[in-house]
């Protein structure tokens, strides 16, 4: 099959670019002729306050990448659609409703001369604006199929458009190389890793930490706003000596050392669809403390390779105390195993590709 994937790829960073790249590699390995239509400029800078591109790739770059899409150039959207006419499958990877105008331009240029799948990382954002649902509805109505990453997300998609929806769990696509975990001894230090946004519950974790003496926390990742408020909360809670804030992008080569310095990765999310971070923690030999929201609980076996809890200050504090019971960090570390990506990607390709491909 001739497959075109429209989405971010290196030099863009993060989960979306990693997923697009790994998907292209996987489909190529299955014998398909794959091209990636990526971005020269994906968003206005004011919509994404962090670092959009990087100099060192987080994984193996895909060779067949065309970087011509630009949010400021509707003529380029139409040209992309015209290039993709006659493809056996066009995959539009939806990471944000901001992408929808460009995707509608691509579809206009395509003129329904190739089947289209809308691959939704999130059908709607965690923190929504009034225009998000109408934009996504317009895209889903014009697609031939939708691929969602959970039944909950599939329900959102079905509520927006009558387009057929398939479901496949988001498969592993992890940055960098595996580490060895904390190794010798208990450090009484936890890790919060990744982009910081309100739905990820860092404030809940900080308030919980204030109730558990003698435990420290490293916060490593870009702040989607709120850095000053977080610093103020750390000061208000008297955690200045126990919380190490490291705002900014963490290069893939720095990830193993970061995880090696922690007893556990904590994911105190208020809401979630899917996340790679639990798998990332296990890849580096570290147990995971996660809330029972979205698909997070699917990636952690409670009491075996981590602990599950509720997204509240009280529950998080109690769970941190339970984690640091005598011998518990060592026992949970022994239960950690790296995820096998193969069955996930096989199921994903089956759900994405037309029957019999």
C-alpha cells in the first residue's frame, strides 16, 4: 500500500513526533510504501510556550519525510492534498484542534481521491475551549474512518460525527535508551516527568508531599504555563529544600540518569487518555505511582510494579507513605519489567490499515 502519514516528525520533539516516526518505520517494515508529510511550522509560538524542535532526534528518524506544511500557508495545505491523491491510505494525526484548519485544507486538495483515517491522540483536549468541538467535528465528518486510543475516546468521537470508529491502545514509542533504575538503596526521592499542565496534577502531588516528611521530589519537564505559581506553592508549603524544579525540555540522552536518581515515577493526573510515561518508568527499571484515571491503570499492576491511587491530596499522601514502608520500594522495583512493544504495534497496525492490507 501507498500510505501517507500527516503529522509531526523530527526535528519536532515529544510523543506525537515519536509516534508518527515509529508508525512510519513499522508500516515500512510490513512492506508498505510510506511517506510522512510533516511541518515546517506547526503552531503559532503563542499557542505552545515550550520548545517545539530539537537538534538531536529522540529516536531513529524516518527517511521519507517531507517538511513543507506551514500553519501560515493555506496554499501549502492544498498542495499537500493534491500530492496525496491516489494514495491507498492517508492518515491525519490529530494532536490538537489547532491542526484542523490545515487538515481541512489538505482534504479539500485531496478531493476524496484517497481514503482518510483521522488518528486521534486525543479527540478533544484535556483543557477545552469553545471552538475545539466544532473544529474536531468538522474533521471527523470528512474522514472515512477514525482511530481512537480508548473506548472513552471512541465515545467522544462517535458523539461528534457518524464516521466509523476503531479502537486500538496507543502502542509504546519511548525516547532514548533503557536505563537500569535506581539500583542500590532507597533514595527517598520521587520523580514527576514530562510537560506540566494543570490536568497532570503536580499541585496535588506537592500538597501530598508536604504531608509526608523526609521525601524529596524532582520535577523535570516543560511548564505549559504556571511555573511561577508552582514556585510559589513550593514556598508556601515549605518544600524549598525538598523539591528540585528543573523546567525545560529533557533531552533523550539525559533521561536514564534522571530516572536512576528516583525511587518511583509519580503520575498524579486528574484526567488522562493514555500516557507513555508509565511504560517509560518501567523501561528504566523504576516503579510507578499513578492515579486511576484514563488508561493509566492499564499500565501499572497495583502492588507488583507500582501502586495505584485516587487523584486527591489525601490518597496520594497515603500512597507515598505506603510506598516507603520497609522493604516496599525494593520489592516493587523487583516486579518492574519493560513493556514488549510488538503485540501493541501488531494490533495497532491491524486497526489502522484496511481489512486485508
